[in-house]
C-alpha cells in the first residue's frame, strides 16, 4: 500500500509513515517524555496513524496542553453512494494551527488523528486512571483496550481547486463490518464533524502535493494513495427502540454470532447461576474451563441490569487461544463458530471426570428401542453437561451392503442438523453443436438441467434437443482462446463446475471403435501487423477447432479429405448465383450450397468422391491449406501422400491447419468463430425466486442414498470396503433444535453459495411425521426463536440475526444496531441457521 510521502521509485512504497521529505517539527509538537531526543524523531515519523475520539485524547493531555499543536479540519461528508463509498472533504479551519485550549468545550463530533507513540501514551494514562465518567459514551474501559482497534483502508488525495484533502472510504477496500462502522463514525449530516491532526502528516502531505502541482492537469485532483488508518475508541449507537433489549446485543461484530445463544433461555439461566462448580479442569478434551468462564462472564455482563455496551475482548482472546482460525477481524462461518463453541463449552462443563470405556455392541436383531436406549445411556455415561441436556438429540443410521445385504444399525448423537437445499429449479445452459457429417452448420441449443445435476444430465438433455441419432454420441469440450481447453468426459462430474461465462461445444461423432484416433483440427491464419516498426507476420489461432474420428488412418490424404469434409457447410455460395439463393437455406445442406444450375464446386466433388478419387489433383489446386502435426519433434507439413506417424496406441492427433488468404475468402469463417457463452443473464427474463419448504430439506436429509467412492463402508461379512446404502432417521429430539441450512458448497475448483428461499415454520414446526421413535411424554413441536442470516457471497458478506424477545416481538440485530422487525420479514433467502425451542403440541 502506498505511503503518504513516498515516491514511485522509493523502496519504502509499503511503509505507511516513511517520509523522505521529513523536517524537524517544533518542540511543541514532539512527545512530552523525559528520554526524548532528536535521534528519536525518525522513529516517531514511522509510527502508525490512529483516529480516536478527541474527548478521549483530550483528557490525558491536560497537563501538557500548552505543548500540543494541531491542525483543525472541518469535514463535509458525501453520502450519495453510501452503500459502496463515503467521500470526506477536509477543509482547514482558518484559525487552525494554534495551541489547543483545554478549557474549551468539546463536541462529540470532534476526532483526533495521532501517531502511535502518542496513542500509546494516552492509552496508558487511561489504563492508569481509576476514574470513570458515566456521562461519556466514548470513555474507554481499561482492560485490554487495544482489542477495540480496527483497521480502515482509506484513499487520500489533494484537491488544488478547493485547497482541501479528499478522503475516500470504499466498501471494496474494507471488510463489510469495518465499512459499516465507518459509515456511523463519519456521518456528519446532523452535526458538524471536525478532525484535529496532531500527527503533522496531513500538512506534510499537502506540502508535497503542492511541490508536485505542475504535474497535475488543470481542474483535476492529485494522485490517490491508499493507506491504513487504525480506528479506536468509538461506540456506535442507534435509536433506543428498546434499551433493555439492546443490552445483550452490543458486542463486537466479529463475535456477534453468539448472540442467538445468549437468548437461549436455558443456557442464560444456567450461566447466571453457580455454573463454575461444573467446570471440569481435568478433561483433556476441554480448555481448562477458560472458554466457559469467558463465555459465562460475557453473558453475565450482557444481562446485567443497566448494562452498557460490551466488547467481548476476553471471550475473543480465549476463543482464539484454542482456535486460532477465529483470530483477527476476518469474517468466519457462523455455523463453524457455533459448532466449535458448543463443543468447547460441553467439554469444559462435562461433569464426567473419568470417562469409562464402553465397547459398542452390534444390534444382532434386537429391537431398535433397546439398542437406541443402550447407545444413549453409553453416551451419557461419558458426556454429561448442560449442552447435552439442551442441544443434543439422537438419530438412527442404517447401512446396507449392496453385495451381501448385511445390515448395520447404529445410534449416534447430534448437536445440530445440517440440511441440504434440494434444487427445484433448472439451470439454463447454451451449447453449440458441431456436426462431423459435413452437412449441418453449427447450431446453438439452449437446454435446462438441474443445478445440482451431472454431466450425464446435460448430455441427455442436449441429445434430445439436437435429435441425436442412435449411432451417434456427443463429446463436450470447453473452448478457450480458440483451443480446446478441456474435455468434459466424466459422466458423474457436476455441472456446477461449468461457469456461466464458459464457452462449450458438443461434437456429434459416430459411435466407432475407441481405437480410431480422434483428430483435432486447429485453425491458424497469417497475421500481418501494420504501421511503422510493426513485427514480422506470424500465424495466429482463430475459430473453433473441428474434430473427427478417422478409421484406418494411414496417409495425409485422409487428413486432407476429412478436414475438407468438415468445412463443407462453411463454403461460401458461388458468386455469380448468390443472388438466386435465400441466405438461410444456403447454410443448411451441401447440395443447396454448392451445386447451382449444374455448377459444382471441385471441393465438393472431391469430398463426395473420397480421398482415392481421380479428382485429387484438381482439389489440391483449389484447396490451399497446409497441415502440420502438433507437439511432434521435428514435425513437418503433412503431405497428401505421406504416411502419418501414428501407432496403435495413438488416441488423439492434434493437427494445425494454415489457412491462406484465398481460403479465408472461400469459407464463412465468421460462422466458424461465433460461439455464445453458457449463460447470458441479460438475454433471459428474470425468473421467480426459488422457494422450497423446510420439510423438503428434511426429507432430502433423511432419504436413502449410496455412500460416495471416497467414503465407503467396511462390510464385516464381505471383509472389504463397499459402497453401502445409507439411511438416516430421527430417533430422539433435543430441547433446542438447531438447523443449519447448507448454503455453501465446495469443489476442487469452485465455491458456491445457494440463494434458495427456504420456507420454514415460525410457530408450528411439527416433526411427528419425521421421527421414527414416538415418545408420548415429549412433544415433537417446535417454535422458532432466533435466526442467523448471511448476506453476500462466500468469503465476504455480512451477518445479522433475528431474535424473538417474547410474545412475537421480533428484533433485528445488525452490528451495533437493534430495531423492531415485523414477523413477516423473518423469512428470507439469507436465513442460514435456525434456532427452535420445544413447545407443547398444538
């Protein structure tokens, strides 16, 4: 990232505070410390920049008020495109540059820009101070204060016309959470915003820009530089719609994903009680109670009467200590975070000090009820915690060997259900079909396949669309830069691997023996650069490669013949009779295209007669093509009567064809080069939003399916791994049912997020029809009380939550903001994790 003061040739391009033009500042602007001397000034200039509330900084400077000089800027904000960018116009106050008067009133909309050393000094003063001002919402607590710092990428430039600094804060440069914080911090529409610069860097930046002013075009701003600003000490508030409700929500957004847990009544009551007595310090799988203590303390602070906003620094620190993947400020998957947290809390609070060894027994024909109770009691003998009591259920897993029909039944606990999202809509895809019979021109076909479908589904649909014959087959390929980039020949490959902007072709080939070599013809034409100093002419690829299978390939004449046959549909009409033809009809068949009133093209006559006909010499004179083998050491042109150097092991033969200018004019190369993308969104009407029932997702989770090739089961009867048939059934339901909607999918090449709208019940989720074991003492009905939402794409986006605060009063929790939301807004395509509590049957 660029430095404020570095030149383009400077080795310190990414050093924020390196200043080759630095001059000594007045003594009044130096740090007030006993051991400071002039040799420290270079180090001071290399410190990071911090933006802090001016009031917070001012309190620590009362004793050195006469020694601090700052530049005051009035800030004008442009929020026209606030969804993606904030523009700040910093204009120097006329009376700026004088010493700060500490007895003057301070607005809450005044901020200070300071270097790292001064920030650390101020922070130390606050940490050493034992006083607390209740009236100051920007006052910072002492413990772990540096944890509140967050980075903000800004773009800085100088505007000569207004003699002001322009600061741009863009969503594309920052994490979504940090950008939203910046929007709240710099919103000055209701009150004047001012920034004091005590670092001396803005004035230095302006001076350097003025020095380089002749380089600017009139009326244009200076060069933009990207730098990192560290923001500290700001709490963002919203309208107090429900002050008590807001209390257990205002935590740092990085760990706001636990907000649904802090509204889980059973867990809240437990942590507000004497839960420390249950901490298991001896559990090697636990975290010595540190995670549970940090979470419990956080929950107590959130629910304390009259609680102020809470920054979960200690909780974040403990979590990152045991799970480094959650360190820092990057966005993390809320379901992964929830899974780790629940498992960690369970192990910390597991009352079983010494877990007994229990050997699992086979069902051996016993009733499922007996086996299920046995597995559950064995599980409780090793696991006993509030997490097990609230969140864990049990399902039955049945495996059947496809060979010997051996049946294996086990009963396993679960903490949450991960439900797949079956696709109910079809993906629209366009492919261009190339015929190899020398008759039909390439034809694009638009088909529909399931979003989660396989290549076999695509080929079946395309075969039907193009009326594929019984003795033909399709070979699908991706074309990139006029070459075959890859062959899509795996029937089980997912169509999700095909992107919308890919270009696909399907070659119609006869069903001949696989021993026949597949010949791929790539086209090249001579490119002649023009103008002074132009490069020498070179051969350049163009068009879509053509493919053919050639039986009994032995000589170059067969390659010549096959290529000319493939080109027959592209042959331009005879010039003197072109006006007698309908343009569309001339591009359908060879006879209509090349034989007009007794005039027959020599090329067509040769192709009709075959490579051994007597018209061979005449055709050679008319067909000005040259053929070369590709990737052959010392390869040379393939002559008509020369043998082709292939063996019985040769499967593919790559041939480059050089086109002369004469042949470029004889054939319609535009048709040969035209290839649409798989999907063009603008070409199709907007489709209705995809919708699916939560019950349908549950049925997909419980349906019978074979294990994958990488997840085979060892059959004890066959004594080998088998691709068994697996079936899951719900057996025992928990008090709190957590449902994770599997929106994110991963493959070797791509990551994808499903935006499917899931219609989930709010008041009456009834699982009676989906549970295999009926317990008349327990209800199978649930009511929704919390939802975690994810907006955006993979690797980014934004999390929010909906919480039912009782009696149908729903609230939305979005970073540091909380506001009511109507119940009809709860369902959306952003729903990611659902939280249900058991209720009495209706």
